[in-house]
């Protein structure tokens, strides 16, 4: 959805439509926050601020895993499971952007056929645009808009190509890592950093001849988790097996997410984590704003170009160059 070139959005009207669950308004609002135009960005800040009291009530789940593990198929199955139980599900699916062209295929929606056709679901594919963690720069704001529109479960699908998954943990309540059975030595392939961040590991494709291999993989991951420090002293990450193809295990998977929320609320860690995420979000946006200033100011941009050439030619070190650029921003 493209905003008209000279669009001056009526924030009050847009907020009202969004609160009423108007899907087209939600799509327009996310397009607005993703816009790089200065006036659109200002309007987006006003919109999110106006909607802030209507946010924060949804269950936020980050889902990651290597390509081919079945993230989109899992989300389709889990989303339909939740919708059948009366939930409204929003999916923010982030596609990897080309490092060369900046383009993105945005094909995740085609792998969520049932969800895409449900009135109780909203799927928004967005390019990662090179952002670390495979999360689009505006995913946090998009999540708040979905909550304001009445979606009580927000699923954030990450690129899952080895970038820092910390970005996902800093915006969700529950971090789910998907793994495959029989993909070689599970302990050799284990990503220590990812597993330490995960609130649960789920082994997909536990169906047919794969069931035995899935159970073996689960046992190995359970053994590995015993020697790693859990993310929270109030929650030891479980390891489950399930099948996105048949839907088997979806009820147990969702129940663990609810159990985690109950445990975090009882210990006070849930509220503490949400507060910490807000502060981290502020610093992240400040860094983005500083970079935007570098690109927007013609005088600074010209100096940066000259400094880049000096670094490339070996006349000054990158450390000295970074200090010079930081001085220009003061």
C-alpha cells in the first residue's frame, strides 16, 4: 500500500479507524511509519503516541530458526489454532533484503495461505533493510499499531540467517527457536547464543518417519540446555516436538507460552522486561536518528565523503575518522 505523494494524514481519524479494528487503516498506518519522508515520520510519531494507551495487552512472540525449518508454515498452523480459540492474530514477517539492491521478495505471505484468508488475522511482510536481527527498523511501532487495532497475539517472524537475535528478544515477551530433526549432529549445530536467548526450543517436522529423529534431537537439546545458563531464574526453557504440517503439538506449544507468561508475571519479571525493552527501544531510535542526521545534512555528508576517502587511502585510521564524525554531530 502506497501513500499519496502529498498525503497529509488525519491522525485523529486514522487512530479512530485503527482502534475500531479497520484493517485498511492498520495497513495505511504501518505504511506511514515505514515511510522515510520527514512529514510522514512526524505524523507517525504522533499516531503511535496517541495510540499508546491502547497497546501492551497482546502476547508478543518472536519466532526464529534457520531457513527451511518451517517458520512460515509453523506460524500458519499456530495462527489458525489460536483463531479457532477466539484470538486475533497479527503476523509481522520480515524478509531478508538484498545487500546489493535493497530489494526483498516478500514471499512469506504465500506460505501462510490459511491465515492470509482469515478475517481474524493480519499479515504484514516487511523488508529487513539490513537491520540486525532480521527485524525491520519499524517492527516495534508496527507491533504497537496491531495491538491498538485489537490483535491480542503478535507473532514476529525473523529472517533467521545468523544475525543477532537480540533485537527480537528486545521487543517480544517470548522467544521461540525452531529446530529441525536429523540435520546432523544437533550439538555441533547448536547456536549457543541463540539457545541462551530462547524461552523454548521446538523441533518441527515430528511426523511420519521423522518422529524418532525428532525425539532424539529433543533429548540432545535438553541435555545441552542443562549446561547453559537460563535467561531467567524463574523459567527453564522446555524442548518440545511438533508438526506444522499436521498441527500436532500446537496445543502444547501454546500452553508453554502461556505458562511462561504466568511465571514471569508472578515473579514481576514480565513488567521489568517490558520497561527495559522500552528504554532499549529509545536508545535504538536515537542511534537511527543520529545516522539520519549524517545523511540529511549536506555539509556533514560532504565532510563524511572526504573522511571516507582518507580512511580508504590509509591516511587516517577508522577510529580517528569516527571521532571526527562524532564531533560534527555536536
